[in-house]
C-alpha cells in the first residue's frame, strides 16, 4: 500500500502552446511551474501568490532553459561524469598559465577518476550536503580509506563544483560536511642533532665499504640527497624534480655561500635558499656526474630502499614515539633546526612552501625548553 501523500494541483494554466504549466498545490499559496523534458518533469516554485508575476517568471524560466538546451546544457542538469573531461581540460589551462601546479592538477585528476566515481551518475545539482555525507561514509566503510583521504576527496569535488558554478551549471556551492571530530596534531618525525650525526657517519662508512662503482654511486647519491634535504627543507618530490639548471650558487656579502633553487612545487613556483650543506652536496653531485646536461635531474633515482636499509642499520627507523622515519623526515629536520636557531616562523614557512600555521601546528608548538 502506498502511504505517500500527494498534493493535488489547482488553478492549472497552460502556457507556451501547452508545453508549460503554471499551477498551485493544495497545500501552498505560491504558484509553481513545470514542463516535461528529458523523460521527467522539471518543476520550480515561483515564490509568489500573484498570478501575473508568476506567469512572467515561468515563461522567462522556460525560455532560458530551452535556450541552454540548444547550447548543449541538459535542462535536467549535467551529470558529474559529463563535467569531468571539461574540468580536466580547464585544469590543464590553469597549469599552462602558472595558476595551478602540475602536482595539484595531477592529484585532482586521480581523485575525480578514482574514488569520486561514486558521483558519476549524479547530476551536479543533486550533490548536496546529505549526498556528500553519504559519500564520506561510503569511502570509509566500503573503500576502507581514512578520513584524511576523504577530506582530500572533498577538496577535489569542491574544485569540480566551483568549475560548474563558473560554467553556469550550478548557482552556488553546496555545504560540505564538517570534521566529525577535532584532530590532534602530532609532531612530525625528525632527527635530533646526535641522531643526524650518527646517520651521516654510518652513511660514510657504507660508502667506503661499497662493492663496485654502481653501488658506490648509489650510496654517495643517497648521502648527498639526505644532506640536500636537511639543508633546503624541500619536499621529497621537489628534490626529485630538481634539475641542474634550477640551482645557482650565490656568494653573500660576508663571503659565505648559499644555494638558490627555483622549483615548481606543491604551491606553484617558488625560490628556495639552501644553506652551506646544500652547496657542498650540489657541488659533489655535479662533480660526480660530469657529463650531465642542464635539464638532467640532480637525483634521477629514488633511494627509498637504500634509505630504509640505512635507517634500520642505525636503529633510527623509528623515533622515540615509535613513529616511522622516512625521506620526509629530512624536511622536518630542516624546519626544526631553523626554529631552534630562532628563525622566524614566517621565513621558515616561506622557504618550505607551506603556511605559518602548519609550521606552528606540527613543529614550533613541540619545541621544549630542553631543546
């Protein structure tokens, strides 16, 4: 038995050759308009009890939608999956114009082609707070992802829907689910000075014990990769994308040297200033690879396994809190050393291509009086 209540129409008026109807529901005073297209009714409340005003609004609405339909915009609304190819092409234009980094564009592309397929058959106008909250539950329960992954998914979805607003497919962005609980910020794993010295010393011994030219080259490259990161604060992927032509040795007024690097990072193109250790690491890499071209990578190989072995051999794979250390820990080490040297948070954040809030939340707040 169908218990769903239906609202009967009254004062029905046919317009536009009978294709458009203006009517009142038995439960409301305002007029409604509707017409049948794309296998279903398109309905709109006209928001007024005045028939003359409602009639004009209905005809304007109907003619606008029919015009959009001729331009290739579905009256019932465009589907999420239909927007994606246009959105990705739009993103490519932003990258070419320097308004968006390749890293972010690639991340958005992966997400909208991956987990966000959940919304493929939704019309963009149907994606509201409830649907977004259902999506979050689906991703966590069915796909087994973390809440942090879902937050990144929401960023990509928001970018797609912003594009829809720009193109006129949406009037405004929907509300997005808020965080279910406030997350505690934990310090990022890094190497204290005695640990960093131990790591370098053991790395040098491994180089001396190398068997063959290839193994020695790989260990020397890893050694300089670590030093380069600890003395620049760059992200792992940024270092792996750095070319010889991106680096220039600069002599300051006090005759000391620093490495100046121009890199396209997570937040776009930025200039990085590396300390003297990065100068020496760069000089060694340049000497070691004498036949390099300007466009060659400083570190063409990702030394993930070599670093893992090195950390395990030195007992430094985990920090005092049991958290795993990896290549990202060298960036954290740079940030902590700069803060301990009383460098302004803003200056550290600018060099690292991040925000002052991130530096304060994950690093500065954990500096103790003993440090």
